[in-house]
């Protein structure tokens, strides 16, 4: 079965967003859309996996989170992946 660029890819909304599966150019729209989808499912704690790399993708993600009205707090995950992921707490009230 052929896949063209117009085919939507179903991605699970479970609070874990692995950006390795997406093009960096899609992140600016993807992260806010994923936040909205999580809120619809009443998921308020997210883990966004951006990888370590040069830190450019992490900076982009943090910039998006800092401007998003639904984000209460975010911080680098100090768990097993070190600074390759960011933990996000969303506000429980939708404004």
C-alpha cells in the first residue's frame, strides 16, 4: 500500500510524544496539537522525547512550551534518559 504526503498518520495520545518519529519542521505545530489532544483525553502529565543531540530541538520544544497557555510547568527529565526528554504538567482547567 502506497503512502502519500496527504495520508494522516494515527499517533497514540497517551502522554508520551516521541519526536524522533517526526520531521523537525513539524514540531512547531505538532507539540501544541498534541497538548490539545491530551487535554481532550484528560491527560495532564506529558513526556516529550526530543533526544540529546545538539540541543536545538530541545530549545524549540521549550520555547513552544513556554508560550503555551495550557502548560503549567515543564522541566528536563532527570530519569534514565537524562536531558533527552522533557516532563510537562498541564493546567487542569481549559481556558
